[in-house]
C-alpha cells in the first residue's frame, strides 16, 4: 500500500505540474487574444460599434437572420414583439421597418431605427401610447 500510495502521490504531482503548465499556456493565449482585440479596436473602431449594435438587436428580440440583414444595412419589414429593456415591456408591431444607419455627424457611430425612428425613441412612443390607452380604459370605467 505504501508503494501504491507513493506512486499515486507522484502521479498527482505530475498532473499538478501539467495543470499548472496548461494554466500558463491558457493565460498566454488569452493575453495574446486580448492584445489582438485591442489592436483591432484601435485600427478599426467601427468593429466595436458593430458589436454594440449586434448586442442591442439581440436584446430587443431580433433573430439571427434579421441581425445579419440589419448589419448588412438592408432594411426589412417585420411584425412581432420587441423588448424594451428601459421599460421592461414588450411592444407589438404589425408592420414596421427596421434598419441600421450611420449616425449623422458622429464618425463610427451606428443606430438602430424602427420606422425611421431611433429604437429607444420608438419604445418611448409605444410606452406613452400604452399608458394613454390604459388611462382611457380606466376613465371609461368611471361613472360620475
């Protein structure tokens, strides 16, 4: 048993050394990738903006195929629900047009438009419409 225990301890030491070596190699690869990404962002600042817009499209609820079309600057009609993280609500549309365009006067800046309105403004308009509609329904129910 002592011999077997000694052999197991040696195996553990060898495995720990391999693990440590793998961790160092992993850290080296990660650091190299971070450096490459930093260089890409510095040389191509629009890349960071494309990632930001892509993430926004995902958050509001566009599918992958829709995001690809948007990122190729191809407007398209759609219907369904979009999610507003600001209002924590889903807003329905039966006939809207989505597209991405470069922001006028701001280099390397993009914005997502729904029906030719910035998506955040579009959400605000829908939220106000929803509140007004709810208020009208409440007022109809009140008899004086």
